[in-house]
């Protein structure tokens, strides 16, 4: 089932179900459990999944003897498989039968459920049926299903907002850095072999660029022509080896960027797995990206990272870390931020595509803005 269909069903049918179940939940007996079995729920983006890891690690430290399970999907499982702060990974496909099967098999099994989905109704419904104590955000009708509610603070980084959920449990912790993703020796060898084949050595200055974005909001994508100009300048000024990173379906987009370039670069979209991409990014001296998953991968791996923003706010989703930079020109647009994930609002640009104002905020970022930021990072 496609992402848009899932979100449509979740919003309109899910709201009704949450209202009905919420009224029933008012009469449910709530006895504080002895926390031995914990479930964390997170279904969606790679970037957001990476940002949940500090909170899960804090949960592990607070309840060292508890069994922590994570409920995820195929979309984000690779991130959790590259993290060691839990005991078991459960996967569902968000289809009706998969959800019902999980609920039946795990009814009231968990002493604590921490719902890290910001707006989906289905995660709250699952939490209600499988958990005794449930923690989630206080906005929306879904909040009726939680025993403990936390206000979503949209004026801070999302990694801290996820941590707020577990702070409700008496955890006193702060996000100092993101959790580095572990990479197997086999995946490292695949990347090393690829770089060797491309004649990219350890001595080379490797700069990674992610010019794409997830399908939920393509308006986050900066101009391909400007990415091409930046890549050429990086090669000419710093003698860099520029590698473009993305999903397999972004290979053509990257090819179009390369067609506008004067110098040689490398299109690695779809050539390696997501886990191998974690290690490939580790080989970079600098990583430049739209507001999308690879940006958070780079920040997690400790690479100097630059994020380009317009429809979304870097204060919420910027590359976390003191040495990283976000370029934001959303102030030129009366609609920015039009992306508010916690409200379920992830639209394409609110201006018509044929209008002169389409992607007004992203188009306000100039090549010189990026190059000035590069000089600060290198």
C-alpha cells in the first residue's frame, strides 16, 4: 500500500476510531505496571528514525533489565538493525491484517509503550491494545488513547522532542550527539571495493551530495543546476572527488545534475544498500544535502554536514551537531514552514508549479551561500 493511501486512511478512518476508542479508554482501569517489557513505535522516515535513537538509548539506561522491542517497517528497519540499544525488532507492513495480527499476538504484553510517531493514529491504536502504560504526544484525537501525554515542542530539534517522551518517565538526559550507526565488516568491504574500482583513494578529499528527497515533499529539492555548479566549484577549488548519493529511483535525477556539470563526478544512487551507504558517508570529509534522510545519516556518522532548508525549519530538523550548518531562506516565503510533520502536514509547495513562486524558499538559496558555508566547514 502506498504512503499517500496509508496516510489518507489513517487520517480519516483513524480519527473516528481514535474518538470511539478514546471514549472507551476513559473507563479503562489504569494500574501503574512494573516495567519489564517495553515497546517503542516508529514507522516512517530514515531521518526521523535516526533521531529517535538518543531517546531509546536513554530508555535503555533507565531500564537496564527491561526487554526493549521496537516496532518498525521495512522502510526504516535498516537504521534500527544498525543500532544496539534494544533487544528485539518487530516489523509490520501497515496493512490491516498485519496490524491486527500484531495486536492479537501482543495484546497487553508490554508494560510500557512509547509511541514516537508524531501524528499517525494507527500507532496510538496499536499502543492502546498492546500496552498497559502508554506515552505519546498530546495533540490530536489520538492523544485520548495514551495514559501519559507530552506536549510536542516544535521550537526545538526533533531529537530532543523524542527525548521529551521518555523524560516523562523520570529520565534526566540531554541529547549531546546522535547515535553512530554500526556497519558490518562485510558492508565495509563492499564499499571499499567500490571506491577502489572508481579509483577513489583514502588520500582523496571526498565530498558527498544528496540532491534528492523522499516522495512526501519534493519541494525540498534544491535546483539541480545549482547543485551542478556547486559540485564543479568543489572539484575545481578543492580538487574534491564528488559522489552523489540517493535511492535507486533518484539515479536519473542525479544523472541530470551530472549532465549540467563540466567535471567528472560519481553517481552511486542505487548501487549500494542503505547500510553500505552509512559507511560510504563515513568516508566523506563533507556532506551537502537537502532536508532528507542522508543528511541525518551524515550527522550521525560524525561527518561535517550542511543541510539546505526552505519548506521546513532547521531548528527542528537540521543536521544535529555543533560543527554542522543549515542554510535556511524560508523567511522569503509567507508560507514557510509549510511542512509541519507533527501536524501531519507534509505538502508539496503551496504555490502552483507553473507559478513564478514555486519553490520560492529553496530558490532563494544561492550557489555562493553554499560555497561560503563550505569554506567554514573545510
